[in-house]
C-alpha cells in the first residue's frame, strides 16, 4: 500500500483526484484480495490523501464503490473487446473473448467477486454479455455454430465462464481431487 507523500493536484483538477480515489479503491481490493478492506480511511491511505478529502468528490463509501464497479466493468468489457477484435476467425474471436473474461476473474478475484455480488451493479455491467453474444452470433453467421438461439446460448456460456472464473481455486483441496484443468481448452 502507498504511504508516500502525494503531490497535490492543481486547483480545478478535481476529476483527476476523483479518478485517483477510484484507482486507490481498486488497488486496495486487488492488493488485499478482500472487498471488505474497502474503507474510506483505507482508500484515503492508498491514495495518499486524508479521509475527509474524499467527501469533496464522493458522498460516502457506497459512491466510491459504485465508481470502482463502473470502472471494473469498463475494464472487463475493454479486455474482452480487445481480445475478440484481435482475431480474424469467429471461433478464435469467441475463444479469445472467453479467455479474457475468465483471466480477468483469475487475476482480480476479490474485485470480480465484488462485481458479481448482490450489490455489484454498474450501468454498463451487461455490456460484456453483449460482446459475447455478438461473438456467438458471428460464429452462427460464419456457419461454424449450429446455435439457433445465440441469446440463450450466451447465457449458458456466461454461466460457464463465471463458474470457471470463480470455482478454480487451487487452495481448495476438494476441487483439486477433480483433477488438473487445462485452462485454455476449457
């Protein structure tokens, strides 16, 4: 966690500090691997500011958390979009998008849990779902998928991706008894 002195932003750059507060909240969750670590004091410490300084930009912890969620869903969507768009074949595009989705969950497990918890809502939370649906539809259009309902198939695939992102935890010895997982093949 950051404990170094922070350079003060020039007057009129309040949005920059608001963005730094959100970034500090994300870093706090990612570094502690614990969504419960989100406190205004912890976020302020991570950002190198005083806790009362947060109130100039956010009315409470819930508002900071909403910003964290919005930023996290944007990041997830961007990763899936970039992975999908970087492919020249619809099947490879779908697999790349799926791998990007699951990799995000593996690399940011606490944030991912927070994003999909009961209160883990953001206005564009379903945008990633839309990208996966478009990738499945691309496979149908190319004649490499027999899906007759890409929307329902996307729900099923999304549920499977979510399961892979959350169930594969090496610390759980019971899951290890199921045998090794070939992550890319999944």
